[in-house]
């Protein structure tokens, strides 16, 4: 999982630089902001994955975060770039909230993993 996190982290930096420089001149402001949001969420969750203990206890957190990055960030990349590449990717629109839900569920499983078996 740490290798996947490292790939996601490195890719977020590359895509962030692409958005800040090359895409700045060719994307609408709204698409560029969406692209930036996708890279930010991807990078934060990649760092969180790297920091996550390598334990079976946290496997569902990791799985939901990986799914969330793929569904949330990558659907936004597609939506932001569809006009530029000349392909209508509006079908990705409904996928983005599923990715957001996956990210949220990952945080929920993290909380559950930390509190499992403890009294409140």
C-alpha cells in the first residue's frame, strides 16, 4: 500500500505542477479550480496512506482511501480536461461523489480502528 501511496503522491505533485503551469493558460477558471481540488485531495490522502500503520486493522481505511482517490480525483481530472482533449466525459460526474464518499468512509474506518475495543 505504501508503494501505491508513493505513486499517488508523486503523481499529485506532477499533476499539480501541470495545472499550475501548462493548464493555466488553456483551462477555464472553474475547471482549473476543480483540477487543483483533485490534486489537493489526492496529495493529502497519499500522505495519509503513507502515515497509516501497516496493520490489518487499517486495511479498510487504506482501501477506501485508494478507491476515493481513484474515483474522486481522477473523475475530476477527466471532467476538467474533457474539453481540452475533445472527449465528452460528463459521464464521470456521478462518480465524483462516490469517490468523496469513499474518502469519508476511509476516515470513518480510521476512527473505528483507533477506537475499537476502547471505552468512551
